[in-house]
């Protein structure tokens, strides 16, 4: 799956670069628009490049967030498992008639 996503990412980058080269980034007609109260002039290829860059950043941030969330979840599961095993150990040690230092291997063998 990772290889497929890598190939798709490279293809989208290739299409964007092809568009920018064909439309002459430096000589394209500029469009003006308002952004945060100021007027900005950008050409069509520059707008495409900006959109591509913002899309890449969005994907990177989402991937990082999902990875961190997965790590946090596995740590939480591991902590629950440790607490469960500690309770189980305490129950096994508190059984009457058995020495807490005696392991099952010593009793059976």
C-alpha cells in the first residue's frame, strides 16, 4: 500500500511540475485577489503551485497526527495490559498454601 501511495504522490508532483513548465511561471498573466486585508498578485501557475504545496502540507500534518495518535493508543493499551498482569500476579501470589517465591516450574519439576 505504501508503494502505491508513493507512486501516486510522485505522479501528482509530476503533473504539477509539467503544468508549471508548460504555462511559463514567470511570464503568465497575474491575477490579483485579497488575502488577509492586502492585495496579492499571483499567476495561474503560481496559484497551482501554492495549492499543491498546501495540499502536501495538509497530508503531512494529517499523517503525523494519525501516527502520534496510534502511538498514544498503543501505549495506553500496553499500560492497561501491564496493570492487568500485575493484578493477576498479585492474585496468584495470594493463593493459600503456596509460597510466593515458589515458581510453577519448581512445583512441577
